[in-house]
C-alpha cells in the first residue's frame, strides 16, 4: 500500500516513497528510515543495508566520484551498483559532502539517517601535520552544516571515525556542537555487523585498497534531545486528529510569538546592559579623576603645611636674633655707657625688626587664609563631584534593578517557551504515534482485504466447481429422466395395445 514515510516531517517530500509493510533492522538502521549515505567508495556499505532490508527504495547512496571512476577504481564497483539498482536504489555521483544541500535531488527531501563513514579530505602529506588536520576538520564542519538542513526533526547524523591519534584531533563532537547539533552517543563500530562491507581507500596512489580500521566508533547526533519514552494514545483518539493539529498549529504560533518576545526582551536587556556599562565606565573615570584631584589636594596641603612650618621656624629664628640683639644692647649700655644717638639708632633698628616681623606675620596669615580658602573650594568641589558620582551610582543601581527585572522576565518567558516546546514535542509525539497507529491499522485493513480477496477467490473457485458438478448432475438427471420417460411411455403404449389371446 502507498503511504508516506513514518516521520511527520517527511510529509513535505515531493516524491513520497513506498512504506514497507514489515520493519527490518540492521544495527541502527531500519527499512522504515529514509537514509542518505555520503562519501560511498565501492557502495558495499549501501549494499549491506539493502541486503538486510531486502530493498533499497528508502536509500540514496552518493559518491564524490563519477560512475566511470567508481567502476575503474574499485573491483566490485560495477557489480555493487547494478545490485543496488535492482534493489531500487537511486545512486548519485559527483555529490560533494560540502555542497550536498544544494544538490537538485537531495535538497528536495528530508532524511531520518545521514551516514558518513570515515570522512577524509584527501591525501596531502603527513596526517599529523596541523594544516592537514585543519583540512579534515573543515570537511567535517561543513558536512555537518549541510546535513543539518537535510535532517528530519527526529533524524540522526552518523559519522564513523577512528579513535586513535591523529584522528582524535579532528574533534568530531566539538565541530558538530558548534554547528548546533546535539551529541547523542557513540558506539563501537564493527565491520562484521554489516556483511559484505569492505572499507577501501577513496584517493591517493593506493585507491581501492583496504586499510586497517583499528578502534573505530560511530558518533550519533540529532537536532535536539528527544523524548526517550513515547506517549501511547488510545485507538479511538484518531478522530480528534484535526482538533489536535489545530491546537498544535496555534501552540506553534504562540511559541513563535513568545520566541519573538524573548528576542525583543533580550535585545532590550542587551541595550540596557550596554548603557549601564557606559555609565559605569563614566563613573569609574570620574572616580579616578576624583582620586587624582584628592591626591593633588593632599600634595598641596602638605606643601602648605611645610611652608607654614618653615615660616614659623624663620619667625623663631628672627625672634631669637632680636632677643640676642637686645641682650647684647643692654650689656653694651651697662658696660660702655652707650650714647643717646646710638640708643635711638638701636630703637629704630628694633622698630624696623618689629615691622619686619609684623609684615612676615601678615604675609603668613594671608597665606594661611589663601590655603584655607583653596582647601574650602577644593573640598566643596570634591563634595559636589562625590554627590554627582553618588547620583550616577544610584541611577546605575536603579537601571541595574530594572535590568534584573527584565532579565527575570526574559527568564520567565524562556521557561514558558521551554514548557510550550515540551508540550508541542509531546503533542508531536502523540501525532506521530497516532500516525504510526493509523499506518498499522491501514496495514491490518490491507491484510484483511487481501485475506478477504483470497477467500473470495477460493469461494469463486469452489462455486465454479460446484456449478460444474451441478451441471453434470443435472445432465445425468435429465438423461435418466428422459430414459425413464421413454420406458414409461413404451410401457404405457404396450399396455394400451389389445392382447391376442390364444385359445
């Protein structure tokens, strides 16, 4: 029976595939999966999957080489391609893993499994050189970016890779996470699990030859962390599918609006944070300026104190000198009887000294007043700057509180969006389960119809057989009836004839 694939995302395919009736698995792959195989060499891995499934209609094996190069480089290349085509596979050639999302056929589909076994950018020299490792890492990174656009919502990307050095330096998991993929798990790769698969070199002088695998692992990635336990619904819930779909669409629209609101809040929060950072930088600059002015004021104050101390010392020296002069004068007067003119001269000299002392005191007082005024002005200026800085700090604090509130609101919106996403995921899983159940019911109905048709054919054959026997019986009956009728008629005619009595 024709039906889309089991994943709801793949309903957007322009070329729906035929859904198999029974599921067949080999390791991590099923014939229910839409599988894209990238970088195939001799296509033996694709053929191993096709042999396990009994069909390859769900597979798209691709190769970077042309068909002619595959046939000439690998001894089983032509044979494997022919077998895959018999199984119904569509093998594509010239597909670059770094540009496959633009391929005219591949870009029209979504896949449940995208497989890239042993990716390699080519042989350019020593594998341990960092330039070579960077080439390989770039191949892996661009492959993940391309594969991400081709993956269904529940799909997985599988990359099989060697574990030992230098291959461990490719950092496959880190490259995938940088591309927005989630690392699910890594499992050990065993070539014996895929009968018929042979790993071969895809380039270089030893192209087509096998190589030692050693310890290998398959790394699995998906678009998001999926729910591990499916939600089972009652069988009668299929009737509510239109309402559930409408609700899911409304929830998706609400989720989109919440996401836009969260982005707006995030932008506002970033703007507020930038403004707050600018204000904080200005405050820090003003505080630094305030510290510089304070240090300058301390330096000037220390200089003023030093000058005042020096002035007082000078005053004390002058006072001592005047006292010594007066003492010497008195001694001279007492001893030698100094004349009146000399005394007058001494008085004038003393008066001049007192005048000089008064001038020095006035100068010192003026300097003190100027220092006090300068100190008062500096203090007032510093107080104003401090008040201004406090006001800015208070504004920044209020802005910070506002930013914190916006951040809380953004976190609340994020939690709501997360809850909505979880609810949508649950409903999508419910829809997927309902869809799978519908497919199974459809399959059962198809089987019942096939059984009914078979019974009908058997009944038709029995009926034809019975009709044949009835015809034979009717013919025999008619023949016997005609025979009995002839005998009866003959007997009747014989009885009606007069008897000839012999006397």
